[in-house]
C-alpha cells in the first residue's frame, strides 16, 4: 500500500513539475515576444536610433501644395508615362522588398499586415514627438491636414485628408494612423522632402489598397483625366 502511495505521490509530483516547466517556458516565450515588440516599437518611434539622410531628390520640382487629391498626387509622384498595361501599373505602384528606411523603422513591404499593426501602434508616440518639435509639427500639418492622400479614404470614406488642422485623426481605423505614422517617422528621422514623404505614404497605401491605387494610376495613364479634377470630401462615415 505504501509503495502504491509513493508511486502516486511521485506521479503527481512529476505532473506538477512538468506543468511548472510548461508555464515557465510559456512565460519565457511571452517575455521574449514582448521584448521583440518593444524593440520594434522603439525602432519605429526613434527611441533607439539616430537620424538618417535619406531621399534621392528626384522629386525636387514637385510642389505638393498643388495636390488636392490622391489622383493628382499619383500623377505628380509616379512615372505614369511608362504605363502601357496593367502589369506596368502594378510594377510601378506596388512596392516590394524592404525600403531603405525599413530596417530602422522595423517594417517591410513584404509584410504589409504586420507593418500596418506596428505603424498603427507607433502612431501615438510619433505624434507626441512631432508635437514637441514645432518645425516638424507645422510641416506635418501643412502636408497631412489637406486632401493630399495621407488617409484611409478607400475603406472609410473620409476623403484624401486623414487629419484635422489641429492634427486629430478623422478616422481611427488601422490604415489612417498607420499612414500618418509613415509621414511622421520620415519627417522626424530622415531628410526626405514633402514630395518624397508623400510618395512613401502612397507606396504603403498601394499595399493596403492595391485595387484602388493601381486603378487610379491606370485611369490617369489611360487618358482619363477626369479623376485629376476630383476633390474628394467626406463621403460616408467611419
């Protein structure tokens, strides 16, 4: 009888021991995952990196104040004269790989879903950092608080302007703060011009809304200039 009790007790101790190890392993994994997330967010918000001198200057003649819709922006920022087929439009508009700022920012064109989440989560901190820098904040408002396409217009009907003139989001879906985060991070950490910042936002926007963005490029390249005259307003709600 005593042997059976000892065996039972030993078996119970073994089960408890294994359960404790399982919990410890799970706890370790959660800690490592949390550290990974924090490191990624630190990269995005600039807390663990320096400034970069990015930007190729090939958009130096573009006056972004002339842009009053996403269609107009596409026409000015991308080589639409090279588009003859749908495949051409996809190749020009849809980005692949990792952008030159991708490693520092913690994002990749090849992982649009996780990048979207990281950008959305990093937006509040980036906004706070920009507000603390009057020059950056004024520049950001001038670019984003106008119908230039830094918005989630294709999913939420707010048009091409994603923030108010005071810098508040006009829609809180994932795409809008993510688009704002791209603009804010580039203004805070690179030498990109406004035109270059806007083009990068469009590249991410094409990843998130490929049908709409590629469709606009095709319409413009195909001679449908009506879309250039559109001034999108608030259509529907969020």
